[in-house]
């Protein structure tokens, strides 16, 4: 199993478990995470969800082989189901991030209530560098969290950044030593779970009330643009270069 779930009292732990591929996400993994979140939503005994990877790796982003062989088009894909439940879950989601958190590994954090990052965390939003565009409503949420110019730096340049910068930008809640990450994130999840559950859900809904229409619109617009970008010459050059382990050449594109 590439996605492992474990009940820890009122906390459901959702673990990315594909260590040989640095937790690179396949369509099936997206579908399994979506199913886990949906099940947690329906289970009154679950009050908080905690998503994590393994020591030294959160996720390397999408598995590009799987991604290209089964591009996420249409509403009934693992990716679209995941993005829907991620953006609309009523229960708080906590993240524990260690090592690489590439693409969706960073954008999903924008939907979390609390994000604990290890000192070795390396976040990245390399969509433009792959000839693609942002997803998970990050084109809408990141400028509102970090400000337009700082969001532009992250999304247009796509360069990796560390957890301290993530905290300065409002993406990361706390930075801790790698050896203490799971203990700190688990303790935070249990602190949340100890609060009145209905009050947690209502407060989360109120905070997202003004944002949700924008999130929904961004998800739709991003999904359309992403599908178009997948067929673009720029994306084909970027992805071909990635597999050929060479620097892409965008000089011929206008």
C-alpha cells in the first residue's frame, strides 16, 4: 500500500508510503488519500487528520510516468477527487513535512490548519519550469497568504525554498528539528482534537466562508489551464528534458 492510514484516538494519520519513489504521487494514491479524507469526514470519532511522509521525504510531487500515461483530465480522476475533498473538508488537517515537498507537496499545505516542517524540509512550486501552471487553488490562495510579489517569486521562478521562508510567508506554522517532527505534529493534532469538535468545524467554515467561492473558481480555471498546458510544446520540451536529464531549451517559444 502506498497510502497508509492509522487511527490514533481522534486523529486519523494519513501516511504517504512509497519510499522507493520519494513518495511521488500516482493517480491511485490521490484517489486513496481522497477516500481517506472522505471517510474521516463521515466518521464522528475522527476530529482531526494528520498527513505526513517518511523521515526525510514528504513527496517529490507527481509521478511523471504515471502522470503522462494517465493525464488527469475530467472530474472523475483521483486528482480531481483529492482536490475537491481537500478544499472542502470540514475537519482540520495538520501536515508534518520533512525533506522534499514538491508541487502538490507544497500547494496542499495551503489548505491545512497547521503545518509543522522539519529543518530539512525543501518546498518547491516548479509548475512554470515544467511548462505547466499552478494547481490546488494555489494561484488564488498563495497571493492572499504571502502577498502578490512573494507569491510571484515562488510560482514564476519555481525555485526551492526552506521552512523558515515558508514560515515567514505564512505557509508553515512551526519549524522543528527533524527528529522531533512527528512528535510535534502529532501533539498539535491532538491539541486540536481536544477542542470542542463542532466549534472547530464552525470556526473553520467561517474562516473559509469568504474564500471558498474563490477557491472553487480557481480550481476550475486551473484545471482547464493545466489540461491545456499538458499538450503544449513547452510542457513537452520540459518533460522530455526531465526524462533525458538535460536542461530544457525554451528559446524557440514565443
